[in-house]
């Protein structure tokens, strides 16, 4: 591989990396805006929360809908924090992360 081919390969790799980082920011922004959209839909939605009001009162047990909703929100929050960590990571790590390639 000569210098021009290597230069072209690196340019393609850098373009893919820039596109990937911008896609990651877009996914993060959509995920961060999702709670606001859900809150808005909950405020403007019907008071029964669906097409019809329930005709019976559901029996509450040890795992209620609120508990499951809290677990879902906790999972979403953890995922959003993990995405923030990934998006904010250094795109150009230092040479120490590539040391394993020099072992023989």
C-alpha cells in the first residue's frame, strides 16, 4: 500500500468516525427529549389513559403498575447516563490505549 492509498483509507475512516459521532449525538438528543414528549402526551391525553375507561378496578399486588413504571424510568435513566458517557468520550485516545499492538 503506497502513501496515497493509505491517505485515502485514513480519510474514509475519519469520515466514518465523524458520521458515527454525529449519529451518536442525534440518538442521544432524541433519547433525552423523549421524557418531555411523554410528559406532554400524558398531559394532553384522555383522563382514562386509553380508548375506554376501565370497567373494573384492577387488583393491586406486590408488583403494581407504578413499580414497573419506576423500574422502567430507572432503566431509561441509567441508559441515558451511559449514552452520555459514551458520547462525551475522547474520540482520539492517547497512544497508551494502542500499546497492545506493539507486543511481540
